[in-house]
C-alpha cells in the first residue's frame, strides 16, 4: 500500500530491521553530497536497476538526478518496511510509475521524509518538487479525479498535518473534500479499498488538529486475524474510574481504549520481526493479512468519539480524562503508526495534555488512578517538543511527584526515546498495584 509522508519512529529508523538507528539507508549521504557540490541536475541517475530506471522516457518530467533516485530508493527500502502503509499493501511502485500526479507526490514526500527522520526540515532547494506535485494535483481538480489523484491529495494532506503548516493542510483537506463529493462518496472509490484507507487517516488526522469529530465513515475490517493473547487483569480499575467519570459509558469507553491499545502492542510483539514487513510491497505480511491499519484507524476513531462525547464534557474530571485520551492518540501515532517523534500532532497533543493536567485536581486523580495518570504523563513527555525545555521539564517533574507518592523513585526513564510500546503499560501498572484490589475483570 502507498505510504504517507512520515514513517518511522526516530528510535527505530532502519533500512532493514537488523541495523541500528544511526545506520542510514543506502545512498542516504547522497543528498548531502548533492548540496555540497551544487550539481544535482548534472548527476547521472543511479536508481536500482530492478526499477527499470527513473522515468527513462521523461514522461512525467521528473528531475534526472540523484535526489530523485534517492527518493524512490528511500521509498522502497524505508517507507515500505514500516507500519506507516495502510494494509493490505499492493504493488504500488508500478501504480506510481503509471500516474504522473501520484509519482510526483511520492518523490516529494519521500525526500521530505528523508530529512524528517533526521530531525531536519526539507531544505528550500527542494521546494520545486513540492510545487511540481501541487501543480499536478491542481490539474486533477479540474476534472473528475482518479483514485490515484485522490491518494496523492490525501498523502499531501497528511504530510502537511504532520510536518507542515496549518494553512497548507487546510487547503489540501478542502481539495480532498471536493474530490470525494465529485466521486459521490467514499464508497465509490477503488483500488480495493486502498484509497478509502489513506483518506480515512487524513480525515482523523485533521480531526485531531481541529478538535472535531471525523467527517467520513470508511468501511473497515478491524478484527481480522486477532490471535488470543493471555488476558490482562484490570483489577478494580472500573470501580476506581467511577468517581472520576460519574458515567458507566465513559468508564467502559476509557477501559476499552486502554485495553485495546495494550492488546495491539502485545499483538505487535507476538509477530516475529521478519514477518512484520517485506522488501516487496507485493508480498503479503502478517500486518497486511490482519488489516492492521484498520485496527489502528478504528481505535483512533473511538478515541476521537469519546473526546467529542457529552459524557466527557459533563464529567467532574473532564480535564484529566481529556488528557488521558490525548495521550492515547500520541500512543497511536508514535507507537502504532510509527510516525516519527515530535511531529506536529504529537507536539500539539502534548501541549493539550499539559494544559489539561494543570487544570486538573491531580491529588484526587492520584488517589483513584495513579496508573492512568502516570501513563498519561509518560506519553505527554514523549510528545513534548525537545526544544521546549520548560514543557518537557514539567512532565519530568510531575512524573517524579507520582513516583515519590507511591515510592518507586527513578523507575521511569527520562530519556527522549527510552520508553516504547508495551513498556508504557508495564510501568503504569506497577503504580496501579499500590491501589488495586484482588478482584479482576479480564481484558484482552
């Protein structure tokens, strides 16, 4: 499946799963060389011969230089081997090479991602690639848009949401809505549901930034191939949540989200690493066969639904519960979707978490749900902009306070990339044991 613009967690970036985070993909130094000698338009293409060359007949007017080759190489060998693609994936390289708009967007997004995972903004020298992609998209808006063009606009929308400017993603979102209406709705889109899935993610991503409910209702396959995983006891969490929610519906929603995120983390751990991804997008993987991205899409929509609910708005602990749900969205993006840390969405959600918890009566929350409070603080710390020392320091201080109250000083790592996946739950549940009873509802 085609992948969106930003893909792998900075702590996990690899060309293949056996290399260290500091290892760059083959040709990764080429952009630096191109910029140093200023001869990017003079360099001969060196794309993998398996691809048949980069637009050898110049049908799509791609720049014939190493940066284009690098973009395609990076897309194949990095993008395709992550959890960013929506599942199931298709032989997208052949599709891209047959569509000018989608290929131009692929090249731009791949270059942008190359810099993003290195903690850099895409240099101004590559702005023409973006303009080329937008020009092709604008042409598509003048006629009934194809499936490929709609994927291209959805991907550009995601790129701007995650690493661009608000004014830009708003424009792309409006264009995408026009395209959907012109095609008569999501149900009329093709490519075996692939178009619908990419657009659905763009829809939820925009909804997060706008603090609104998603506008689309995609057809998802959320429960395919879910193996049994040993049950996890939530103990008396429901009873402890009740004083904070004053609503059985809200209590059950919070518990469902927590358990579902935990299950998806365990599911990833249960899949052998070599079967997570494939060097060829045409080869099915466990994630493809289980429609993993549909599972993520569904839980993301469940979180947004609860954020927009009247039960949450009327809760006596709305500030804390809202912070918890924002933390859940950070977990979705950084750990399930493998979006790089410190993207626009995570940073914004971290700011909302801090603002909410500053308004919350944390002593009361600490009395009933120290585990959920610690979980929320850890994810808020993960999403915080590392350049905003004060914000990150606030989370570190609050985590230290929780640790001190329950007597587990120093248990939570403070490094920028020290906590991943299921570890968030294990650390939080260690705190929860101090207030939990022996009774247990089983989740899984």
